[in-house]
C-alpha cells in the first residue's frame, strides 16, 4: 500500500476547536462527546449494550467493528435520528443533550435517489440548502455551490450532472460538500470510502485529515479500512457484540488473533 501522511495545516495557524479553543492531541484533548451507558434494542435484539466512551474534541475518531456491531446505529444516535438508553453529552462550555443541527455534518453510507425523480447535483444542493421551488433563483447560488465543490476537490462540471450517473467517488464528494456547508463543529461519516476505487479512497481520507487539521472539526467516521485508520485517526472505538472492545489510539489496536476476532481478519 502506498505510504500515506497525516495532512497538517500549512498556513501557520493553530487549528481551532469547536469552542474557539486550540486543538490538541487526542491523549490530552477534552471530550466533545461523552457516552454514558448508551444502549438500544431494535426489533427485539440488543444492538448496543451500555456503551461508555469519549470522543475527543477536534480529533478524528474511527468507529471499528464487524458488520452489525452497532457502528451505524451509534452514528444515528449522535445525530438524533433514534433515541437510546443512557446519556449522550455534548460539551461546548456546558452540557447539551443534543447539538444544534447546523453544527453537525453527516455523510450517510448510501444516498438513495428515486428513479422517477431525477436530480442534478445543482438540484440536490438546492433541496439540501432549503431553496424551494428549485428553479427559483437557483443560479444566484452558483458561486456558493462552486465553492462547496472546490472545498472537496470536486470539478465544477459536476453541478449539472445527474446524481444517478455519478461514480461512487464523485457522489461521496458531493455528499461531503453538503455536510461541510455551513462549517460544522461535528462531522459524522458512515463508511465514506465504501465502494470507491483505491486512489479516490486515499484522496478522500487525506481530505478529511486536512479538514480536521485546518478547522479543528471533530470527526467521527465508521470504517473498515484499518490501514487508513491507523495512519489518519487519532482515536479509535472498536465495537464487538454491542460493547466497547477497545478504546484508545490506533497504535494500541490489538494484533493477530484478537484483531481477527474483532474485525473478521
């Protein structure tokens, strides 16, 4: 595998956290989110069982585990899509039970577009940004849309492409552009590199690292890409059987047989 590097801001500025505080290492960063006894049962089956963990501020946290371990469910709890037992505490000066929607960016694993409702990327941006009807004044948002695409290194000509014709990598960049507008305090990514080719995957993780380093955005991503997680994440929470099997820096991830038990390797 090609050697990767953690992208750092090169403008001399110190990355800022969500409350305007300097970003620090995962080992010393204060928690942005505390999970206390988080549990949920879906369809009569316990998915998460008393999760206790912390997500450090202004760092990249990776959620690891086998399919069905509860990773995507935990993301849905964080965005408030589903409720749970226990407490999810967001800390930014004082405790919140749930963050304001404008402060959270979310990229789902897959975007489902109805076949009988074709949309261009421009239309999708208009819908997501609250412009209805789509044709009313949409061109006035052209500069904003182009800036959104440029921020994620996506070509400007994507604006007039049909969403259903986009490649996996193109679609994920469009979704990332939406998640970053306006600049979120918390960015949640559900297997963002799933289904895209190797080079796009490397670039995508590089860009997430650059966004984190530049803006101090707290990032939580679900991933099966262990090598990329080891190189880019600052903090790891590994789930197994609905519980936390490991929490700590990527360098502390277990090896050999234990790693195979957790991740099917």
